[in-house]
């Protein structure tokens, strides 16, 4: 297999733009939500990101070449790899922001530094969980029906990549609709632009030009100085900051967030490996996940508070003709951006809206694949598995909207507590949405697997899937939530006991009703073969 093909350049532009949009989100969030200085972001965090990016992408490119040689094929596509999108939001809003607020309440002199330390600890711990998870994930893959794996990704693709960016595209219709048309023409219509210019490059150039035309650029206004942070920012170990954070108790308050998020990261990476296998590239699970865990830990050691992940979207890159070279190019170019301070200039010049259509297309491809490679009789399971992902995205939108209104009109931090009761009386059961949101990757997989087993009349196996849901709910890893003023977060009281935290009146098993529901459902499935018979025909 050739290391670089024409499709690798096409895939590189798509992957690069995808990662660029991630970085265009990450940098402003760190500044606005956490108050991080430009020096910390461009001088330490992004160079730390570069370490994991370069090593991870080179490894997965080598893995693709190795697979191609072993199977005698030339169409093997490397696993996409980069910063975990859910990890960005989870670490900012569920770890670092609470750590900063706690530091302010305690009167500590540098709350932003405390927040960064908490993020480093969360990333290191998450990488360790991902590394350990590699040694049992293959067994989970063998036991889980493929439609259940793919349905969970389809929900993420339709919600967090599809509808989320579709909303944003239509909020700026001149840019959004034009770039959507270009993406649909290039990828759905299989049209090649004159001069064989990669479609992703065309989209980004046109999108950026339109952004400047309608006033979406420059980001930060004309008075911003995008050149201030240009220069060499080489990654360096931050053990002097990480070790005190590990011994200073930063990890204890956030274990109930870190562990579930990390397990979900393992699950998501496993699902993406399954997605690649469905597209014809069957990679070894253990080594793929070990590399991912090591990449996350390397990021933490070098100053990045954000975990890495095997990305969603392998079928899309393979459909472009990308092989192994796109992964090498992606790692090298993202590294150059991160260590030269160029991200400051790019953040100023290229609004996220310029490349949103490409991410939307990736979401569509992922959702489409779940149906294409699933037997017709099992497609109902895919639909069921998509719903929790859509619900989780919808709840994110609801929470963000309510908090924005509360901030604007001074309604107070307890807006969610007040709103839930009012919404229920009006027939909008957002409390159920919050419960479905927590651990939604687990529930998506479990429900889709149950439906697959029911379709195949494997009722006892379906019952065991239901009982596993009861265990996860009882442990607080699924459907268990608590409102924290402006957010709903997963609630794991048993972990609080182990770490010395009080239950704060929440009860030992806050999701016990869901656990009972899963047990009842499992019992019904268990006795079904005794009290029924299959319909004829």
C-alpha cells in the first residue's frame, strides 16, 4: 500500500479541518469559561496536545500499513485520532470550572492554576482507565451485537455532529447553506472540482471568504492582535505541576465524573473500532486502545488537560480514499500549528462556521453506515439506539439555553431546579431527559442490544442485557443525576463514600427506580419463552 495517495490529501484536509474546528472551540472556551491566559493556552496546553497528536497519528498510520501488508490489501484506512470532543466539554465544565469555583470560594490566590491542575489530574486518570480498559474491551466487543455498537455512534453522529452543526449553519445561512451545498455536491454527488482541488479545501476557502463578507470574521474584532502569540512553543513535561496536583486532593471531588467519562471514552473508542471493522478494516482492539490510553496520559504529562480518542468517522475518511498518509499529515500539521502559536492567528482569521458543513457530513455518514451494514430485520434496533444520543444532545441545548437566559436576566444559579417542576406540569418531561442523558452511551448500547436479541427471539440473552442495565443504574453510572445549579451531572454516591465525600442527602442509590425497572424488564424477558410462542409467517 502506498503511504500517500491522492485520497490521503483529501482525507487530510477533512481531518485537519475537523481538528481545526475542535481547536477553534477549545481555545476560546479556555479563555472565556476558565479565564486561562493566552500564555497558558498557546505556550503549554496546545504544545501538550501536539505530543499526543503526533505520536498517536503516527502509530495509527503504522498500524494501517501493517494491516495492509498482513491482508495483502491497498485500501486500508488508518483509524482517525485526536482530542475527544465530549472530553473537552466534560473536563471544562465538570472538572476545571468547578475546581476554579472551589478555589475562589477557598480564597486561593490563583484559581485558574488550580483549575488547570485539576484538568491535568483528570486527563492522567482518564488515560489510565482507558489503558486498563484495553484488556477487557475485546471481550465486550465479542458479546455485543454490531447494531448495538453502531447505533450508539449513529446517535452521536446525528445529534452532536449533525443537528448541532446544522443549527449553527442555519444561524448563519449565507455561510452555512453555501458550504452545505458544496459538501453535498462533492461527497453525495461524487463531483470533482476543476484542477482536482480537494473538496474540503474548497469548502474551507469559500466558507472563510463568506465569513469575512458577512462579518463573522475576524474573530475577536478588528482590534485583536493575532500575531502576539506566534513563536516556538515546544512541549515540556509539567511534572512539577502534576505531582502536587496528584497529592493535593484535586482528584477526589471529581472521581465521580472522571471514571464514568473515561469508561465512556473506552466505549466510544471501541465503537469506533467496530465502525472501522464494518467498513472492512478490522484492527486489533487491545493495541488500539492501549495506544489511545498512552496518548491521553502523555498529553497530561506535557500540560494538556484534554483526553484523546479514536475518532468517529473512519468510514467517511475511507470513502474519500484516505489510507495511512492522511494520518501522518494530520499529526504533523496539527503539531506545527500547536507548537508555533499559529492557532492564535487561525482562531482570529477562520471562524468555526467555515468548516461546519464537513463535520455535519461526517455525522450523516456515520448515521447512514449504521443502517447500511445492519440486516433489515435489525434496523429497528438502530433506531432505538439512536434515541439516547439525540436526547443527550437535546438536553445539552436545553441546559445551555436556560443558563444563558438565567445569566442575562439574573435569574440565579438554580434555574434548572426551578424549571424541571414547571416543565413537568406543562407536559415537557425534561427530568426524564436528564436521566436519559447520563450514561447515554451505555443505555444506547443496552437498549439496541435488547431489541436485536428480541428480534432474534434470544429472550434470555436480552434479559441479561437488561440485568446489566440494572447493575449500571444501581451503581449510579447510568440514569443517576443531580442538578448543580446550572447543570445536570452524573451522580455516583458509592464512589463518594469510597472517597470520603458525604451523600448530601441524595441517598445511597439515587437511580434505584431505574434499576428496578431494568430488573422487571429482565424478568419479563426471561419468562417470555414460557408464556408465548412465535407468530407464524
